[in-house]
């Protein structure tokens, strides 16, 4: 008998299903059992996917401080238990072996990046921000009225050497802090990654 590859797979599926039914094996029960074994002993934490502005609800199952399973939240009215592939692969973002977990610094002219401590990174950023702010600070700006042609000096108090860039990857609280920081520093340039 000639059996194509597709036909073979079909026949195998039918045979396995027939065997399972014959032995009183219910795949649905096995699936439910597998699910409860997978999340056994974990803590269920409701969360929101941060990948896009859809705001889909997720249930994170955490055991010993590690995410062991995630799924769509059926009670969330936005996604009603579904998740797109981006969110479904979230654990690989958290545990990807190549994910940088330390700040890196490359000396001017050097070829390689080296790990530095968070304290050193924050000190460097703060020093650089102060330097840029001081050298690019603008207290006033001369503005000409297009109707009257009259020119006057207006107080603007801003730094023109710094730009803040938002991201679809940051949540509401992070957006709030970022916006506050840009205003405290005096930068009027605040863009979002999606417009670039
Ligand atoms: S699950 Fe997909 S659609 Fe929903 S918020 Fe995340 S990335 Fe957006």
C-alpha cells in the first residue's frame, strides 16, 4: 500500500485517538491534569502585557521567584484570555541568555564594551546631563510677532541639548517618571519611539 507523508500522519493520528479511546483515556482530562501539574505550587499574579498599547491582561505563575508559566487573563475585558505571540514569548525575554543585565561602557576609541556597576553608570549619566544642560541652557528667546513685527525677549528656561525618548516597552508609571524628569531637567523635546 502506498501511503503519502500527509496520509501517514493522518492515519497515525486516527490510530492513536482510537487506541486512547479504547483504553478509556480522555485527552481533555490529561490536558487539565498537565496544566495543574505545570502550575502546581506557583503564585498567580495578574499583570498587563507591556509589549504594545493593547493592554492585554495576563496571569503570571511564579514559583521560587521564577516565572514558570503565563497565559491570557480570561477575566480581562480587553483580551478575554487570549494573547498574541509576542506576549506568549515573554518569559524568553526575561530569561534570554543574551539579555544584558549590567550597564556597559565603551571608552572613546575603544573597540569593546565593558561591564560597569550601576553606581558608576548613574554617576556618569548624571555628570554628563549636568554638563550638557549647563552648556546648552537657554534662559530667553527673541520672538517676533508675525502680525505687528514687534520683537521681544521671552523667558523660556530650557535646555536644547537633551532629548527624552519614550518607549512602548515602558508602563504608565515609568512614562510618568520619564515625563517628570524631562520637565525637571528643562527639556522640551520628548518624543515617542513609535513616531521615529
Ligand atoms: S498580548 Fe499582544 S496585542 Fe496584547 S498588549 Fe501584548 S503585544 Fe499587544
